[in-house]
């Protein structure tokens, strides 16, 4: 799903080497469409524009390939039906696979890829190669097209913050990330109510709450020591609160002073009190993600790191009435750049349109249908996570965690940020995450974490 585990991409060099061994390797770089291929036409005006903004030929076939992952396949049926109603003469083919790279890369090379590809999962095609070879269609026309559900509003105006930025590579918006998740840490609202605790807005109050938890026999924190990158989102949230987007941009862009910026170090020093006070559940360093989450669900720990998927992932293991809720990063001090309520949030589940696809106009039209309110709300109901469409609402019977994320995002407004270093350099992401694991174990201090993370960043930048 690309919402949690960074894909193990083979890297641009190995992908291109593979292409070079193929007789038709030039087909990927040469993205011109043939005579029978349907490229987006100049947008019609008036009612025609609202009904068919990309000039889709009524009988042009459409092929959609979806990643067969945790979100399943049910969510794609509604946009398929919406498309079918407007283009009844079109033959639509939809398939699913977990082997995106293995099954579709040869088709990119041969110049006959599907019209829409959900390029997700650990076997996704390397984006460095796709972007470098200009193999992806620009999705910018999608942003200015009238939205499916309300022609008076453009598609771009329906998107949540950061969707375009995350999908922009080399200055071109080429990836539509369809899901939208919040990342950070979780607590149990029902436990807080039972104990008479209030989720704190300041760091001093947060430390006071952790002390109360420890006194009550509950470890304030646990985390998956086998996958310490879970801590990345929460620690980055504290940095964003204290320092704002400037420092997060430095981290994402591998800047020379990303981690050693005084404001970033101050945020890490604040959290240092958690391991220093023994407020991390013993044995956490050996836990995987579900084990750590079970400790949290069993009341052994007050906070656990994770993202929007956690509630669905744990399924029936979530105790009835547990009422898990997403945490907002407390304010570190009076000089914080961002307000309480700021969130780490990011679009995921990437969709692309190959430039050499036969029906690129139909591909854009299908993405427009996916981003309709009807399609997006169906996705939320079926997948259990929010959509990139900001107007789509969770169902009335949505779980507590999902409704808490929806409410938190509304409160945050534009005060959201995303971490992209995971997709930019997965090795660096892993190496810094390992430092965070040592930090949680109390093996290194905040200043050491910052210095060593900066050293790793400098080496990755080259």
C-alpha cells in the first residue's frame, strides 16, 4: 500500500540495466503515442467540458491494473461503474496483482502498458526509472478539470493538503496518491476517560501524564523495535511543531543541516525524557509491529506509534470500547512555529498513467471518477482509511480511530506535513530509523541521534 512499508525498489541503475537487455528498450524512453492511441484532447467548453473534459472517445477500451494489497479490490468497483455509465460503449478490463514490476515492466518496455496502474507494494516499478525515462503522463490537466460530483469545483480544489506535492517528481505532477493517512502515535480515549486523564497540549503536561501512567503501572510507551522506523513519524511530528516545515523540508531533501538544526535537536531533547525516565515498556526492542500494538491494546502501554492502518490491521484484537484515537504532538515551548493540532499526514496508494498507454484520456477520466465524492466515500467505507478527496466523509458506522483521524485533520487544516525521505532513499530511512531504535532503548542521546543522522544524510547526499 506504500502507506507503511517503504518499497524495496531495485533502484534506477538495475531497472535501466534490465531495460538495456531488451531489444525494444527504446520504447520506454520514446513515449510518443501511435496512431490508434488516444491522448487527451483539448478540453471542450461548457457542459461538454463538465461531462467529458478530456475528450474520451466513447468506444475506446480502458485497462486498469490495481495492486492486490491490504485495501482489497472492492473499492475500485464504484469508479468502474461510474466510468461505465458515461462511456457505455467502452470495453473495460480490470485486473489485480501483487507483482506489479514483474508483470507490467515488460509492457512498459514494449510500449503497450495499461491505461491506469496502481504502482504500489514492495514490487512496484521503480519511480526513479519511470520519471527519468519520462514514462509517466503529467496529471496536471486532472487538477483543472471539473470534479465529477460538482462541476463548479475543480478536481484540484477537492484534494487534501500535500497530495500534489507528494505526487510531484522533477517538477511534474505524475502520481495520484489516492489514500490519505495520519501518522504518529495512538492512545485509548476510553482508558483516558476511565483514569480521568486529559490528552495534554503542552510538553510539560505530557511528561506529567507519562508519570501518572507509570505510577498506575502502565508503561507510557511501547514501540516495534524490529521496525523502529515507526518512531520516525512521531519524532518528526515534534520537530515540525517546534521548527515548522522548513526543517522537515531539509530532512526530506537531505540538507546539510537537516538534523543538526538547533530546533530539530531541541525537539529530540524533549522526547529524550521518555527513555531516560524508563518510560518505555521493557522488551519493546524485540517486538514486531503487531506485538507492540497488542501490548498497547492489552493496556500494558499508554502510547504506541503507527498510522491510519493500525485499527484495521488489529481487527478483532481491538477490545470493544477501546476507542483508540490519534495523538497530536504537544507544544514543546512558547517559540513553537506550529500550533497544537498539527499532524503528520500523507497521501499514499499511488496511481499513474503511462505516457505510452493506448487511452491516456480515459486514464485521466478514470482518476476523475475515483476522486468523485461517491468513489472516495466508497473507498473510505471499504478500505477503512481516508481518501485524498477532502470532501469525502467516513460512514456513520466508522470505527473510532478513523473518526478521530477525520476530526484531527479538520482541526489541523493546512498544518500538516509529510515525510518523503522513505521513498527518496529507503536505505537512509532505514539507517536513521535504526538510530531511533537505539534512542528509544536509551543507548544514545538526542544530540548523538542528531549528529549521526546528519552524518548518514550527508553520505546519502554524496
